[in-house]
C-alpha cells in the first residue's frame, strides 16, 4: 500500500514536470511551464494520495467491524 502511494505520487509529479517542460519548449517560457507543471503534478499527487488513504481506512474500518461481530470479547 505504501509503495503504491509513493509510486502514484512520483508518477503524477513526473507527468506534471514533463508536460511543463514540453510547454516551456514550445512557448519558450522557461521556467513558468515547469513551475506550473510541478504545482499541477503535486496537486494531482495529493488528490490521489488522499483517495488511496481514504480507501485504505474504509477497508480497515470494515475489517475491524467484521472482527468485532465475530469475537464477542472485543
């Protein structure tokens, strides 16, 4: 799970930087394309991380509730 979050964040950031680099090359607007691409990539990484963490916490809560139903001592 942690590896997946790190990989997804890295890919989002790398894609943002790559697109920013290409925009800089096309419009000759260095360094603004890279800066904007980095900000967009970071925002996408944060959104994806939030989604993955929320999904993981929901799964943990469901499993915890299921265990409580099975074991009356908890």
